[in-house]
C-alpha cells in the first residue's frame, strides 16, 4: 500500500471539526488526485471561514484540475475579493482563461499579474502564449524576449519563440531560436525536427535531411520525422531513399492517407505504376472514412484521383484512367494541372482531338503554366494541327 493511499484512507477515517483540519485534509486529497473529495473538505473549511483566501484559491485550483474552468475563475475571483492585488490569483485566472480559449481576456489578467511582479518569468511566458493564440505575433515575440531577459537559459521560451517566428515566416530567426534550444538540450528530437522543417522551407533539403537524421537517432518512433524526411529526399529526387522513409512512417502509423499518397508519387517516379496504384487505393480507402464535406477531404481526394488516373494511364489501364480523370475534374474543374495531365494522357494515346480539348481547358484556367509546358517536344506532333496552332 503506497503512502498516498494510506493518507487517503486516514483522511476518510478522520472527522475534522475546524477550519484548519478541513483545509489540510482538502490539500492531502488534492495531492493524491482525489479532486471531488478535496472540494468537499474545502467547502467545509469555508463553512468555518466563508471569506478565507486560501480555501477559495485551492477550490479554484481543484476546479481547474477537473477542467471546470468557468467555476475555477469564479472561485479565484472570490479569493481576489479576500486578498485584492494578489499576483497568484491573477496569474491563475489567466491560465483558466487560456484554457477556456479566451486569450484576450487572459492577456489582461497576466498584465495585472505583471503590474504586481514585473519580473516574473512565468507571467511573461504565459502572456506570450496568449498573445500568440490571439494572433498578435509581434507582441508575442516581445513577450518571449522579456521572459528570456529574466531566464536566458530557458529552453521552452526559446522553443516557443522559434515556433512563433516560424509561424511568421521569419525562418532565419526561427533557426536561431531553435539553435539556442539545441545549445541547452542537444538531445531534443522535437527541436531537431522543427529545425529540419525550417531548413526545408528555406530550400536547404540536404541540411533538413541531416537534421531529421539527428532527430531519428534520438527518437526513431516519430512518424512525422520520417514523413518530412521523405519529402526532403523527394525534393532532391532521391526516390529510393524517399520510398524507404515513407515506409518507415507507415510502419509507425499506417492510417495516414497523405503518407500513402506521397508514397504513390514516389513509386510513380520509380516506374512502379501498379504499386503506386495500390498505394493510392490505400489512401482512398482511408480518405473514404473522413467527413466528405471538409475542405481537406476534397483537396486530397482530387489529388488522389488525379494521381491515380496518371498511374492507371501509365500502367495501360485506360478505361479506369479516364474514369478517374472524370472523377478528379468533377471535384475541381478549375485545376489547370489536372486538365494538362489529362491532355498529355490523350496525346500519348494518339487521341489528338481529346488532347486539344483538354489543353484548351488547361490554357483557359491556368494559361501561364500550360503555355510554359507547350515547349515540351511531345507536343511537336500537333504542330500542323490548326486548332493547336490557334492555341499557340
């Protein structure tokens, strides 16, 4: 029998008959995770001293532990009435407002806490998070900077600052923040992962892969690292390595339709069309379980049908390819890439009229991209066609 269980049993067996004993037993129960029972003892303490700061403050903490944030705020306000100008109450109200998705009100509460303790690290740190949640990113950076003046070696503040800079697309500064974290804790896989992502966004795929590899040395069980590593390898056209990386990601979580889709793309590049189709089929099966009216569903479904149509055409399964092109077009008739690929599909089959029909549509919805690609020698067979000449 552990100590917490023993204390809990002793608490239940005792019958406190004064404020202090009720309050102390409430604390013991809270420490043991017995939140509902703790509330009962704090309530009894208030029967003896109805305006007691500590009992109201601890009730607020317990209600926060239970996720009852609005009630927690009300209790903290009662504590504040008993002790106006208390730093801890303003700070805790800020946290409860944060948890209630009310970041702007949380900022006000943190500001009140900072009026009392202007050099408090935690209030600046929490305030920065609330500012970020409210979308005030420049102010969030300033708040993280103030927190770091107080604790220059705090890895969490540097990390959140890096995330915020990344969100602002200030990638070089984000890298600098992540480097500070890694200087404090070089064994943090998540930071190496974020560092790699930013390098990839800056176009340094080689650097990104090196960062992902370092993250994998620390934590090989994070599917995100393998997935983003595969994307960076694909950017460098290192298809075989990219495929292996997608396979690692899918071994960790086979329910990610995006991984199956991207894996299919790599298999296409390797000329493994039937395997690519099987990969797209797996993604489609997973996608069919999602809510069909969400934007992400339509976006991925159109790309899946588009990619599958191309793979089916390359595999010589033409009737199925045509059906998937039609499905993709029904999902997004304004996508120029889709019309262009459909045009190339018909061109390669020697069906010139259908190729030109689709090319006309591609030029209509995305003229610049389609015109660029008409320089491809594959279109030379149509040079004598009046309809093609008119498009040129």
